[in-house]
């Protein structure tokens, strides 16, 4: 059971059984395969907030085994969901995870150490995210080290960015940690393709002001540019066949983005044929 006693960071004991005055936030939708490990890795946080967009699987049932602080909120985008979660936390310090992420033991120890020493004037921490793709840890492709601002003081930060890629925005002093967030984004190539199909639809809608002629040019150039960036410049070739698959699918995601923009233009009769 969670406790609700707030302690000053300097008063936190080194005993690993003591929970820290951190509000952990997770947004979910049909995450029964991921949510157990995610919430278990957050057990050192005294407050865990789950915002669910009306899951139809066992996500809520599993989540109730870890927290009673569960809200259901109609999905309006990652940014809106996470700011809604932020509005319902108990503590100033917030740790944000996605359902397919986990806090590594090393990161938990490092966070405990930061609380014990009183933060040193920082209001946020950038954390490396390490992706496990088809059973392999990816060290290149631009996927690692993928620093994300995930631990922060809510008085100095909020969620922003461009859908579907949210980010924590702050103008205050931040520091990098060495511990990792472990990321398990997909179990198969099929799941990866479903994800980029969904994300490319969202991105295409956001970029709908792109002209037809520009979209046609980018349909050809953007996929090649993305592949060369990830596979050559960012060393995806060093991740072997996994890196090749990642870079090709990322390239295809660019193709989908502009193909869908062209589709919108054609369906709206903006192009004279």
C-alpha cells in the first residue's frame, strides 16, 4: 500500500524500502502486455498516477494491483493526456514513463541519491533511453543515447512538442543522469509497422498545409535522406540486421507520411488532374 507522508529530500533514508516523494505518471491504452513491468519498476515512487483512455483489455485490472490513482480520460493526444496526468499528481517532483518503458535498477539508485543530496539546484533530469528491439539492445541508429527529460519539478515544466511526439519543456536548469530508462517499443515487425502507420497519419494531418508539389518531392527525397542519416551518419550499420530493419522502416515511415498528405490533397480535389 502506498503511503502519503511527504518528506523533504534531505530526510529520505538510504533504506531501499522507503518510497520517495515522487509522482510517477503513465498514460495507457490496451497495455496489458507492458503495464505490469512498467508499474513494478516505479514501486519506489510514493504516488503513481495512471491515465487510461478507456482500455478494453486487462490494463485497468493490472494497474489496480499497483495504484488506486487511476483516471480515465478521453484520448486527445499524448500531450493532452500527459498534461492531464500532471494536473492530478500529489508531489512537485514527477517521473514520467510510457507504458512500454521501465526504470532500470541503476537509475532508481541514482534518483535516490539525487533526492538524498537535495538536487543541487537542478529542476529536471535528462535520462538515457535504451531501446530493446526484437531482443537486441540498439546502440546506434540515433536511438541511443536518446536523452529524455523525464524527471522534473512540475513548477518549472509542462508537456509540449508536436503530436504524436510529446516532450517535457522547461527553461530551468537540468542535468544528465547515467542510469537508463529501458524501452520495449514493439514485439514484432508487424507491431512496428502498425505503429508507424498510426503515427504517420497523425503527422500527415499536422502537416496538411504542405503543398502537393512539395509533398511529391519529399515522397522521393525524405525516405532516402532518413535512411542515410540513420544507417550511415548515425551508425545504424553497426547494429547489424536489427539496425538495417529499423532504418528501412524509419525510411518507410517518411514515405507513408508524404503519401498520406498526397492522398488528402487528391481526395479534397486540391489538385487539378
